[in-house]
C-alpha cells in the first residue's frame, strides 16, 4: 500500500502530459475563457484516463478485451470526432475576456476531451506498460490498494491539466482577439490533421497491427 497513491499520481501525470488535441483544446479554452474553463476541459480527459487506469490496474480483462477487439471502431470514431471538432474550431469566432458562465460550453468542452481520450484504446496499453514497469499491476487482491492507485491516477492527470491551464492562463492577457482567431484556425487545422492521420493509419496499416492505433495515442 505504501506509496501506491504517489505512484498513481506519477502515472496519471506522465500519461496526461504529452500535448495533443486535448492539450490544444485546453490551451485554447484558457486563452478564450480563462483557467477554470480550461481545467474543466482537462478534467474530461482525467476522468477517461481514470477509467482506463482502472481497467488496466484492476485487471478487468473482459472490458479491456472488448475495447481492444473494437479498437478500430473506436479509433474511427475518434478520428471523425477530431475532424469535426477541428472544423468547428476553425469556424469559431473567439471573444476574449468574456465572463465565465455556467453554460453548455463547459459541458461541451468536458465531453469533447472525455470522448477524445475514451476513443483512444492505446491508453490501456500505456497504463498496462507503466503499471508493469512499476510492479503495480497486481492490485486486485486488495481493494484499498486499487482505490489508492486509481485515485492517484485521477489526481495526477487532473494536476497536469491544472498546471497546463495555469500556464496558458498566465499569458492570456498578451493575446488579442485577432491572435486568438488565428490560434483557433491553426489549432483547428492541426486537429483536422490529427483526425486524418488517425483515419489514414486505419486505412493503410494491416488489420490487427497494433501500430494502427498508435497514432491516436496523441489524443491527449
């Protein structure tokens, strides 16, 4: 049980840290709506990371086998979703300094990052590899150990999004609406390219090749 919670934090932070589409979404939200909106967007990814961490850490083979069996469909959904999100971002007209409000925008951002991360089955493999290297894969024998490890994953992932949101929010005042407009267009194009890359990997790589869903590992 010793240090399992800290191990979970380290795992969650490390797996969330690579900046991909969800990171772009978080940064854009920080610049347009402030730190809190960006962190809410990041929490969607943190929840999805926690789900995959639970599947890997608890040894839920029924769930992991199902996700691996349908990884092509999940990657297809994720790729299409990325393209749609990118096109929406390109067309979006940003407004700086708008008052943060309880609106569907927060729910939308949370849901977007959650879906992007959840449609990335490669995340399970990442958790399995990291847990194995840490000797923390056999936690099903003790529910308290499992709870500590998985809780740590959520805290670590959420901590990364808090750090990223704070850093992006710190430079928010340096951006004009014109800069943010071009940032939206640029990040939208990148999201579309990510989506096209995911679909291309499915089209050109042999069926069953694990490399076919390596690209979606950039979803975060």
